[in-house]
């Protein structure tokens, strides 16, 4: 929160639960990620999570883009406690809000060793459907 006070373009969103206001989610984007990296590399995004290997016992969720020199660029990040569907929806909703709904045309997610990208029938995956409302439009434009 201190960084947000110093830099108004630094985005931080928290999710607190229970009577003790336990931190169960933390999303953030630096001003560089928000103003330069996401607009430039948002077309194809890799989304992956680490296991709960940090001292907070929270999973680290990363959104990563690749530049023209095959260098990775971290576009956004979040910490989440439970790794449930509700957690992922919250992370994706934070991303939408932080980027003013500047969505991806394709999103890749690693899970159990396989690679998934946007399905043609988004109704089978409500989380991606929420996040990628313009997927079909982008797909049609890229085929022209």
C-alpha cells in the first residue's frame, strides 16, 4: 500500500475474509506493468501458478508475456490462499479492472503438465468466458 501512495498508477487489490480480516488474496501491477507492458504484450498471455512454497503459504499467480526477443515480461501478479475457482475468478476480475477491460486474444494456462488455450466454445469454461469476452472477435480479425 505504501508503493500505491508513492505512485498512483501502482495498482493493488486485496481480498480480506472473516472476522479477523485475514488476507486471502493480493493482486498488484506496477505502473510499468500497467502503462507499458500490458498494453504492449496483452495479445497472448501465459498464466501460471507456483505451489505454496513461500513463507505466507500462498500460491503466486503470474501473467507473463513474451517480447520479440523471446524474453519474458511479467505483466501482473497475485497471491492467493486457496487456489479455488473463486480465487481464479477474483484474480481474473482484478486483471480486467486493472487493465480497463483490455483483454487477451489468447491465454495459455499450465495445469497438471498440459497446455490449454481459449476454447472455441467458451461456454465450457466460465472463467475464460468471463475474462475473454472478445475472443471470437479477435479470432475473426486475425483470420482476415
